[in-house]
C-alpha cells in the first residue's frame, strides 16, 4: 500500500463524460507526469490552464473535478497548480490588463495569488509618476521563490484594497523560505515575502478583487482540493475494508466517511451548476461559498479522524503515501477558519430575508 490507481474524482453524475481538464490530467497521471512533484506541476500549470476554462463559463464542474482528481493523487501537486489556475481566471475576469498581466497564459509564466493580510509591516501600494510601487511584507506567499509572477493584494494610501500583478524575479522581491517548518505540504513553502519599491501593474479597480463574483468561486475551488485530498485518505480506508475479514468498526467508520464525502460531493456539484447558471453572484455567491467550504471542511476533518480510528497507527508510520496525504490535508484544510468561518456563515444566514430551509 498505497499507491492508488488514478481515477476521476467525480462531482456530478457518475456517467457524465470527463471534461477537457480531467481528461488531460488522467492522461498525464497515467504516465507519471509529476515525478519531481512541485517542479513538474509548475511546468505543467500553463498548459493545464489552457484547457481548464474559468469558473462561470460553462466548465466549472470540469475545473473543480480536475482539482479534486489532482488532489486525490497528490495534494502538494494540486496546491502548486490551483493558484495558477485561479490567477489565470482572475486575469480573465479583469478583462484587459496591461504590461505584466497581459500574457497570463504564456507557457513560460507561472502565477501565484498572494492575498492574505496581517503582520507588523503590511504591504502598501504607492502611485508614482512612473507607476505603482509595492513596499512592505506579505504573509503566506506560497512558492514565491519558484514562481515567475504573482497577483498580490495591497492597501493604497486611502486604505483601499487593490490587486496588482508583480514580476517575482524583479529587484526588491525577497522571499523568506526559511520561515516554513510545516510537515504537511512541506514542498510548498509559504513564508512571507518582503517587497521594496517593486513595480506593479494594477488588476481591476479599488475593491474589485473581493467584490467580483469570482472571489467566492475561487474559494470553492480550494474546497474542491480539500475534497480530493479527503478522497485520497478515504481510499486507503476503502482498500482496508475490502481486505479479508474487516473489523465491524472499520466498516462503521467507512460508512460514516461515505456519508460525509457524499454530502461534500453534492455540495460541490450543486455549486458548480449554480455558478455556470449565473446564480452565484453577489450575496448569493458569497453565501454559497461559505456553505460549501463549511460542508467540505467538515467532511475532510471527519475523514481524517475516522481514518485514524479505523486504520490505527501503522499506515501513518509505515505508509509514506498515506502519511503524506494525511499531513498535507491537515494543513491545507486549515485554510477554513473553523469557528470564525462558521460565525461568518451564521451572520449571513441570520441577515437573509427568508428562512433558508
């Protein structure tokens, strides 16, 4: 155990044909396309973006199934590719960005999205006669030492939040990979980056990054990765249950895992349909994303706990692939902010005009 067979992590009806992204990924995974992990993932990202489509354009289900399929195979690879696909979608939604961002689909560019805020020296953007400059520190910048470009959130002098495209190879960009000590997603260093008078091209207007419908859709795309990671862990439990004489407790945990994953799968499929139907914009889109992320995060956390109870310590200690899946998912799903996100969802539900159920 447990090099699992490569198969689609389907969200919609089991009989629907695989879309372009999933088909491409299955072909790539079948021939071992990512032997170097993150390095190969970044090399493949522009080509995958070219066939992936963007959320809300009719191929959302294929996009999220592709992310889930990739995450079930290797969450580290998915964590490297998902931000690139998100960045390309953001640039497409911005519609006509100049300079740094107008070649998002170039086969030589790899993109990240650095939007987290915090720290004692927050990133600021200053408009000068020669264009915008970024100064300060940005936390949680995944793979900043290996990507070529990034979309970076910063605050302007009047306190507005804006998004900028940045060439990470330019002068004044200093990633700190030494800050990353994670055991999960160890190959995805996500330490801070310091910017010192770094030229930047604006993407959208003030507040556009958070206000656009795609912000909520991108958050659901991350949840699709959590779901795929949970499926990868669950498949190890399923393999054990199909062995000779499984214990009744193992079967009980498998049944409970199935209930949670089916709920998460249904939530993602329903959300994909709503996005493509134009029904997930504004407050409705924000509420949908909060709900879906909550459902998927709960299923992922329950899968981790139940897999541990069902399998005991042996695969965590002796099965490198399973141990990696568990450690990666434990860290990745913490992008859901637990009680804080549930509080946010509760506020949104309470503020609604009609009872939601």
